[in-house]
C-alpha cells in the first residue's frame, strides 16, 4: 500500500515538474522569436525634440542603470521618451 502511494506521488510530482520545465522552455523560445522579428517604430515627425520632452541626464542615467541591473547586462536602452499627461 505504501509502495503504491510513493509511486503515485513521484509520478504526479515528476509530471508537474516536467510541465513546468516545458512552460519555461516554450516561453523562452517565444520570447526569442518575438525579439528577433520585432518591428522598429520610426517617428514620422523626425528627430527634432522640443525642450519640454527632454529628459534630465541624471534620470536617464538612473533608467539605464536600472535596466542594466535588472537584465544583468543583457538589456539595453534604445530610446527614452517622456509621455504626455
């Protein structure tokens, strides 16, 4: 009786573990495929920015360092824009 219970428990736990590993692997594959085919958004108004939309260098440095720490060096900041309220 105890032997059957242990077999059933190990089967259930290994099934759950296998499914969780598959979720992580498939999630990483989907993320890599999505990042590879990412479409770059181009601003049709040009690169001119007015003084109200400029970001202070200290805030930009904080954003860049936060991304660097969070992604452990794998992420990069390509653009930062101030949102209008």
